[in-house]
C-alpha cells in the first residue's frame, strides 16, 4: 500500500501527520508512506528521524500576504503544480492525505484530477484556507473540534469528527524522571511556559514581568520555560534577576517530560497544543496568537475554556500583573486545578490517530473494490 501525506510549514500540521503515519505503520509495517513538504520548517529533519521520505514542493502561502508577496506566491504555483503532478505520477499513491498548509491544496486538487482518493484532516476549530478550498473535491473530511464541520459548507462529502492525532508518547512522561532531566525539584509547583516552535515574544516578556509580582511565592514556584531560539538570551537573562528555580531552553524535543513535570501550562492555543493538554489532563492559561489565520487559535482556546478546561487570556489583555494573578490563583486552588485538569482530559480523543488511519485504509479498500468492479 502507498500513501502520500501533505503536511508542512509548521509543527501544527507535521506532528498530527506523523501520528497518522505511525498508526498506519503499526497496522501495516510494509506500507510505503511518503510526505510532501514545503521545506520552510523542520519537516525534513523530523521525517529523517522517522525514516520517511520527504519530497519538497516549492509553494508559498497566499493568505495574509502583502501585494508583492502575493504576486510571488502566485508566480510559484505553476512550478508547484508541475512538481505535484510529477510526484503523483512517480509514486502512484492509493490515497493522498492533506492536513492543510501550503503544499496540501495543489496536491489534493491534482490528486482529484487523477482520480486518486483523497482525505483531509482539519486540526483547528475553524478550517484553514487550503482545506476549505479542497473540501468540495475530496472523498472524506476528518476534523478535530466538534462544530468545525459547519464551516466547510459542502454537500455529499463524508465527514467524521476524529479528534486531533497526537504523538502517543506525549502522555508517557514521568514526573520524577522529568525533574532529573531538567534539573528541577519534583515537589515544587512547576509552571511550564512555551509559545510554539519559534517561541512567543509577548508571552516571554510577560512571564518575566510576572516574576516580580510572584515574589511572595519564591519558595513554592519553579519554571520550565521554552523560549524559542531568538528570545533565549533575553529570557535567560531575565530569570537571572530573580531567585526562582528555572530552566530555560530554546527548544524542547521531549515534551512528554515537560508536560509530566508541569502543574500549570502557559502557552498559545494551537490545535496540537490543545490536544496535548487534553490528553495529559493539564490545567492551562491559553493565550491565543492574535494574528493566526481566521483567528483560529482563539476559537481553539474557546473550545477548551468553554468546558472549564483552561483559562483564556486574550493577547491584548496579557501583561505581567494579569498573568501573575492567574498563576497565583491556580497555585492556591489545588482543587480547582484538579477539576480543570479533569475537564481538559474529558476533551481528549487519544485514539484520533487510529480513527484517521482507519479512514485512510477504508479509502484504499474502496479504491481496490472499484478496480475489481471495472469491466474487463
């Protein structure tokens, strides 16, 4: 069996795609899985570690671009379409799976033109542009958030709420081992702060500003802070002025350990992050990225905060004082924290990768049956 997955540009597309690929391989170790990627992120590095071939497509995004950038993006489309057509002809996949992003749109449209079964998975509460464009042409739509289906506005396309595929190991961290790994105290209340693969400047600076307000809790709190590479020196220097135990990293690959040690998480509201918080049952302060396409991070955060599984702190209201108040509130209310974690956990669908994998396999089976039924 041969499957081509289009996912690239950000970890928000790549990580769920990897979870689906792993689930497919567990079912059939001989399955040939290839990825089409944009080459602008760390996709190829991650895929090399998984032993999955990556094929780069030279395509650029369209949404939210300035006029000059839009012209360049449109100019790149003919070449990208040729690359997609060549890749489809070379690999002859039985199914093409798109998870949104720059590569997904043209690859899905050409797959449809070639008669290859297609499936998209939408990670966010509000679908991205690529998936909305492709939706009328694909065989099946899978999505993470209940209610997302109404935004596609398509007829005669099967839809399934699968949840968000996540890496299974994300829930398997050990608090004691994590404390040793990061050099922190397993008994202290631990605040985990991160802003995504590139960090988040406003979250970083607001967290540093909050430390002066949290000084009365200096003997109780410690911090594990993933700053992003650009902000690393600034954040490390900021913590050095305060007595809180803190470990600062530009990037953490072992997020399972980070979640295991965390009593409270301060972060953005990407779909993968929401799914991981839910799977780990972690209370959180969600600060949606205000410039996300279609404000989808706010919609993601509202879904979790709406059931009491998180605090939602809008970016425009974020400052050190407000953040410190929420951190202190969580620290001083262990029962409220426990309930928030339970409600977050109720949002989880830990078998989402299996659900999507089964949809992929069902499309392969349908395709095989269709070929058998063709007249000789």
